[in-house]
C-alpha cells in the first residue's frame, strides 16, 4: 500500500475501491437532497409570494416593492460564496446545512420586523433570509458529485423537481398562514415567513443528520486514482470542455441572464395584480404555478439536456423567456389566465436556462475547483437577481408592467449568441488540442 493510500481512512478507501458503493451513495445522496429540497422549496416561496407586498405595506410606496427580492437575492450572493467555500473545505453536508439554518433565522427575523414595524430589521433579516434561497439552488450540485458525465443534467433535475412540492404548496398556504399569524397577533403578511423559517430549519437538519458520507468528499477521493489512471492510459474526458474557461463563462452568462429576466418580471407581478384588484389567494395561485413551472419540468428537462445537448436547450430558454415577456405585456391586467400563462412560460424558460447552464458548468470544471467555482457563479446569479428585483420596481413605477415584460423578453435573447459563440470556441480549442496530441 502506498503512503498516500495509507493516509486514506478505511471507510473512504472502501468507496474508492467499490463502484457499487459509489453508485449506492449517489442514489442515497439524491434521496436526501430530494427530502431537503421539498422543505427548501417551501422556504423560498414565502419571499417570492409576499415579500413585495410586505415591503409595500411597511414602506407605503410601490417604487421600492422590488427591494425585498433585491435584498434577499443580494444576501444569497454572499451566502453562495460562503456556502461554496464551506462545501469545498468541509463537504456539502456542512455547507448546505449551514446555509439553510441561516435562511431560517432570517425568515423569523422578517416576522419580528413585521411585528415591531422595524424597517432596519426587515432589511437585515431579508439579507440573511437570502442564505436559504442560495442554498436551495446550490443543493442541486450535491447530486452531481458522484454522477457520471451522462447523468449530470438528470441529477440536477432530480434535485430541482423535488423543490416543486414545497414551492407550490408554499404560495397556496398564504391565506392559511396569514390567518395563523393573525391568531398569534402578528401581521398576516408575515405568516408565510413563519412557514419559511420552519421549512428552512427542517431542510438544514435533514442534510446535517443524514447526508453522510459526504458525496463531495467521496467524489474527490475517488477522482484522484481515476485521474492518475486516465492520464497514464491517455484517456479522454467524455466532454472535451472540462476545465474550459469559455464553458465557465458561457454557463455563468446563461444562468445570470435567465435569472435576471425571471426575477425582474416575477417580482412585479403580484404588485401589478394588486393594482387590478386580484385577491391575495389569486396572487398565491399564480406564483404557485410559476414556481411549479420553474421546478416541475426539471426531470424531463434534464433528460432532454443530456440527449439533445446543453446549448440547444440554452437557445430554447431564450426563446421561451421572450414569449413569456410578450404574453405578459399583452395580457390585460384583469386577466388572471393570461398572466398565469406568462408566468408559467417565465418559469419554464428559467428552468431550461438553469439546468443547461449548470450542466455546462459541471462539464467545464473538475472536482479540484468545482464547488468553489459553483459558488462564485451562484454569487453572480444572485447579484443578477438582486439587480432585477431592485430595477423592476423603478421601471414599473416610471413606465409600466408591460414595458418591463417586453424589455425582459428582448434582453433574454442576448444569451443565444453567447452560448453559440462559446460552443464554437470550445470545439476549436478541442480540435487544436487533438492536433497537438497527434503531432
């Protein structure tokens, strides 16, 4: 036994030597991630569904109604970096559990802010609440750690589709949680944040108690001897874009643009509906359909991404977001049906972009830097959401919801030349590398 092998714990060595154990851990990891994501989905839905309405009530103006989403997405940016680095150093279990527990604390802070009518506490709590949103997204990477190259998009999809159950249930419990909040003498709009805090805490506990052995730690240990064997035999990666800067940039741009457009339009939809006298339950239903469309198609999307290719689905994302913007702009304010269709297409376009972008990012990195890079990209995604949330209220206050929707749809088309160009650069780089090897 080599000195390096002797330093590996026996339990970890058992996984290195057994592909069967690796596969079992891969499946077990997906089960644990699915359970945590069900609760995580319920947690993220609160801020989306009533955050803007709570801010409007407390601030007394529409101009800053997008501020809550801007704040918790800004908080999610910082959390993405921290969770990514914690995961890189200590494993997915520690990083993800910490993020969800922090998000739960932030949600209860929002409740306290509503009770005391403290704007400062509201802003601080929303930033901390963003840690749960970020962690909910980063959990999708845990399923890819032990997945092979042909399973990656599907693994992401399984993690994301499980979010649907909580994410759809959350907005539809707005009135129930509102009545519960009033029964304990707190403002009705803070009720969903009580649900969010509880859900995030449960998600964190599930990961902390059951995500063992840690999939990222095992994957890193497994990758070392595999890399040595592959290098010795002259083997090639299934995806030639591994360790590709152009792939990382392409994935980042794709996820940033789709997230910015989605957040901007979604943020102002509840406020737009409020102006046309839609009920709170109607707002909850439409946001529920939207979040369902963000996550429910994931399993099918992942299979399609793995079969048809990452960039094909990236282009489909841009086209779908354009259609969503146009329908939203054309929909009469009192038409719940057309607004629902627009928000469903907005969610589907985001889904296409996030899953194809995530798969490109995983393809373009290796385990030595993957978690850290994923965290950095998610920081930019979160910041784009913060910008979209903040600007959306200002745009609508100075123009209209229709202008916001049209602008978002047209802006989404920018991602098409980006991903197509990156694909061509990756192919050219691979051709040059192969010629060099032949020489």
